C-alpha cells in the first residue's frame, strides 16, 4: 500500500522540479453545478501535466547503476515528457516509445527534453510491448507510467497539496487512464480524510477500470477510442486496480462529446487550455449535480498538451454531442432547382449547411448528397425534419451511425 511516510517523502522530492499549482475557484463551474468547484491546475506544470511528479519520484528511488543503464518507458505523451524531463534533471539517457497517433505537440516536446522517441503501434499498449522488447534488448531500466507504487505515490503528492490548501474537501474527481493518479490521491485521502469521496472518471471509449470493476478482475478492452489519448489504455494496472478497488467511491464514464463541450467551456469561461484527458474530471460534474450542491469539490486538471490542429475535431464532436450538427444523405428529386428549393424551403432561418458533398462524383447534381447542417438550438431539429417530410425529401439520418466519423472520412 501507499503510506503517508512515502507521500511526505515524495512531496518534498518532487518540489525540486514542479511548480506550485494553487487551487483555482471556478465561478462558471460552481454556477453550473451548485457546488463550490475548485480546479487543481496540473496543466500548468512545466511539462504541461501532472505526470512529471510520478516520473521524477520514481527515478529518484532508482540506484545510480539503474539510472546509468538508461531509462525507457511507453506513453501516449504526458508520462513521456515527465520521464524525459526527469531524466534530463538526473543526467541520464531516456528512450520513449509512443503510439504513432500521438499528437505532434507531445512528440516534439518529449524530444525537446533530450529523449529519443520511437513511434510504434496505435495505442499505448502496443507502445508498451515494444518498450519492454527494447528494455530487454538493450538493458534499459523500465519506468512504468502507472502500474508502479513509487509512480503512484509521486502522483499522490497532488493530494497532499490539495489537503494542505483546502482541508475540508467533500469530493475529489480525478481522471483514470491506467489508474496511477487515482490510486495515489485515493490512498492519501482514505488515510487522512476518509469522509472525502474520491471519484474516478474515464472516457466512454476507454473505460478499462470500470470494466475491470464490473468483472472483478483486470480486464483488457477489445478496442479503445484513441480520441482521449491521455487515457486510451486497453488494460489498467494490476497494482492500481487493487488499490482503486479499495479507495475509489465511484467511477463515472463520460462520453467523448461531453469532454469536447468541457474543453470549449473551460477555454471560453475560465480561459484554461486542456487536452481531452485534462477535461475528464470537470466533464463528470453534471453526473453529480444532486450530490455536490453546496459541497467543496476539487477537479484535477491533469494536462494541457492539446495540439491546436485537433480543435476542428473537438468542435465537431461538441456540435454532434450537443445536438447542434446533423448529417444526412439526401436524395434530391431529379429536377432542376432541387438544391435551391432545399435551401429555400427546408432550412430554417438560422440553419446553415456546413458540409456538402455529392456521393457519386460521376453523377453530380443528380446522385445522393452528404449534407451537414448546423442549427442554433437542439429544439430546432424537429422543425428541420418536418420541413424535409413536407417537401418530400428522401434522406438517411447519419448521426446515429456509430461509425459516423469513418463514414465522413471515407
């Protein structure tokens, strides 16, 4: 188990490389939920994420001999930067294996700290298997991103800081990828403040801890949605699973679209930049509105390493989730002026066609067309459908298609 003595030791050690992240009271989130919501802004750390804590503390516990062998790890980005930064501080070599889909900002920042980056596989688990191969081949010392007691203890230094600054906390919400952060925070609070509820939050497309809880053992997911890259883990840790079973009061699973809404709201109302995994804890607040009214709530903002090129995807997912964008395959009547009639008679005064493509390139203006329509309010959708029906428009509605994004790309 993770002990208070170790938490105190880790807290002092990580201060060498971390900056203070004082709690921020969120007027917006408090007004939306009725709770007193504070943010623990780990997105403001030097590497843009809390992962530096666990990486640095773990490396500090290694012998000089193990550090001299060179370090290796696998990561979707934030642990990668943490290990790279910490290795540089200790003056040792680091090799990082990252999934090929890792946002470029995370790859480049990892390299900027002096680490060698190897891109391999589609998800973290693929990269991890490769990292173990390289560790065996070259004798590197492996630093696990989450399934390690020292790493989890280092992440738990966050809990000590929250406790010192705001002793009376009713709820703490923390993201779960492999489970190291939740293990650390939960272990500290169950010893220091058992009344504090610890809520883990996972994305719907990678809810490995929730699945494992339901199955009663660590259970590997068949596939994961890689959108929330910082939490896209197929198999959570054995150690972290055992600890989370003891210290978590609940796990909330949040749709990816809801996460995108949170990202945009944090930017617009609190001027805070987060990556998808960094928005997980705040995305779960709506699921706890009844419980947190009038309560002190802390949400851990885990990271800010969001590639600006992803913003269009984030906006698209937000619009779809909030019911503000709808896709149809429309089969126009075979007559002149059919498209003009659609625009004039079907679209509402505030509706807008934001995507249009004839599906049969060799039969333009006569074949079916893929159309994306944005509306201003979700309640405007029924009127749009009613007008298509009254105009005799034949269509296929696509938003319910689970493979919508693949369909659009194809």
